[in-house]
C-alpha cells in the first residue's frame, strides 16, 4: 500500500506544470492570478510587495531604489523558494518569476554578479505568458512608483532577458481576465 501511495505522490508531483505570468508593472498580472485562484487553480503570489512593505515600515520608502542589489538578492531567494515548493496540483501559476529580477536590474542599469544569472538558469517554467503594457489599466500606488513610459521600458527588458536565456514567451493580448484565462487554458491544452 505504501508503495502505491508513493508512486501516486511522485506521479502527481512530476505532472505539476509551472506556469509563469509576467509583464511590466500594472499590466494586470495580479488580477489574472486572482481570477485563476477563483477558478480553483494553485497560484503563487507576487512577493516583492512584501519586501517593500516591510522596509516601508522601517522608514525606507523604496527599498529597490535604495539598495537594488540587496532587494534583488532577497527577492531571488524568495522566488526561487516559491518555485521549488512541492506542488500536488496539475498547474501552479506564478505571479512573476526570477528572470524579471535581472530585467529590473538591467532597466536601472546597475552592475550585478553571477549570482542572479546562475540562479535564473536553475529555474525552468513550463510556459511563460507575458502581459503587454496597457495604459488604460495602469495605476500607480505606494509600491508601483514607475511611470507608464517606464512600464514600457521594463516590458522591453523582460522580453529581452527571456530572449537572452533563449526562453519562449507567449504574449496575452489586452482583454478581460476571463478571456485571458480562457486563452491560457486553451494554450495549456495544446
């Protein structure tokens, strides 16, 4: 009996597909993740806001801008840990991934060490969906300080980093959450 349970456990774990939802700030990623959660899908939420909010409580307005390397190292560890968690669902959707950390560092034109590249090489998503900049839904808040023009530049850096790593990304058109989810599910079944 234990052997059968062990086989079933590993079969389910092996079948788990890791699906990334990415894009620049304010493109609808979090709303899409919330929509997927409402439909019962397993989702890992964006965690950079957590780091920013914790530092804001200590009086640091924008930790990423104050110390981009330390912020990015913390974020890389947390996102890597999210990715490596054992999942027992068919799909796990991630709100942002590790490669965008490098894209953001490239955006602000700061030098970084191989730690980021080596960690990013360890992470392989089964599918990556990118949301394009969308001015009509873009909103600033206490963590999203970038202008819409900067959002477009960040989007370009994200696209570039995936090309640099030779990873295919699929663009999800500007549409309702429901239609975007339908598009994702259709592409996952193909």
